[in-house]
């Protein structure tokens, strides 16, 4: 379009879809990189689960927002929002369907959550809190049934380097985790996760990995 530079705000907005809906979950948006028995995290922002309409179509969808947007608006379950977002470029690397969100508006504010039992539905803490707390693996079925709306649940896209000598050899999947209190009665770890390695090897992430990651927390933390 004449008068616009490549990747200008106007051009980026042309790629975006307008949406509006009610928030049914707010969770950390974190990416996990695995290389056999090593792992590292990328803290991308937050994932909003929305029930509403996007691009003129009514459905349930997920939107990624940044840390600053969450800090400003303190999104929580029950809020009515509107905005514009772009379909993700690589669904293997994102826990949401849409990202690069702009023009966010809170149309109606939900009441503060007073629940004392899971799922916890208030506004989630800063990403630094998740990093400090550490996570435990969470059974995917439990996540689907109970943790999809909880601020301590997280569904991460996982990128796995199968062979360090051939870094282009990668695999992808999703894993679910819990950052919540270790005393939670609904928690279930699920089966041990296997990480593929070179020449058909595999590493099993046993319980001690989770125990070590959360050893600094008491049971009710």
C-alpha cells in the first residue's frame, strides 16, 4: 500500500482480526526448550482463554498478551475484553492461537475472586513469580478437566533438540505443568515424560526433577 513502509503499524493491523469475548482463563505463556536432560524456559507473557467472537466467528479461542499489558489491566476470569490479534506464525511454538495483540480494552470488569480452593481464578502474578516457584509436571487430563482456568496451570509448547550435533533435528509437542501449592488435593503428576535423544536414546524425567525444582517451597506454597 502506497505511503506505508514494510511492517508498519498499519500493515500489521491489516493482518489482525478483531475479537471480543469473556475471559475464562489467564495463565502464564511460557515456552520450554529441551535437549535430552537439559531444559530452559522462555517467558513470553500471558495466555488468555476467551469465549466470544473473532473475525466475525463465534468460538472459544486463545490470545497472547505481553507482561506489560497484564500488569496494566490485571486480567482475570470473567472480564469482558476486546482487541486485535494476529494468527500465530508457528503453532508449534505458541500455546495460543493468536498473538501480537493490540488495542486491548476492558469492556466490563469481573468481581475479584474469593475462592480458597482450586481452580484459583484471580489475576495471576508476575512472570518472575512463576520462575521463582518452579513447576511440577501435570497430567494432561487433569489439566483439561480442572486446571485450564487456574492461574497456576500452564500448557507449554515444547521444542526438543534431538541431536546436539545436528541442531536442526528437532521435535515438538505440548506439556502441561502446575505452579500451584504442593498440597493441592487435585494435583496428579501423570506418567513420566520421555525426551528423545540421538541414536534412539531417551531420557525419562523422573519425579526427582520436580522435587528439586520446588524444594524451596513448603507444602501450602
